[in-house]
C-alpha cells in the first residue's frame, strides 16, 4: 500500500498480520522482498498488525481505513519524536 512521503511522493508500506506462533522482523520482511521484487516494489516501511480492517459483508480489506489508521500512527510517532 502507498503512504504519502514528502520526498518521494509515496512509499510502499507492508501491513502484515502474522499467523499465531510465528514471528518476523521488519528487516527480515524487507530482505525477503528485496530478493523477490523489483526495487520500487520493496516496502520502505513494515507494520505488524493484529488484524486488517475489513468489510462485514464481503470480508474485503478496507484500504481507506487502513491508510487512515497508518497516517494517524505516523502522526502520533512524529509528535512523540518532535515533542
């Protein structure tokens, strides 16, 4: 998914829900993607989540809600690092 970036316009962000009993780090995900994908498709940010927001009727991922949640999280991170 794309997130706004002041320098590049948009960056790739991977939103990952790990299966129970598994673990991974952002670095591991990025390294794996570097081996499998073109450079412009490799995520610059990795977010681990408990679940992805989805619709009740069709169980499709609500991308707009996901982007808004990530933007809010990024804004909170900026406030804590700047403040």
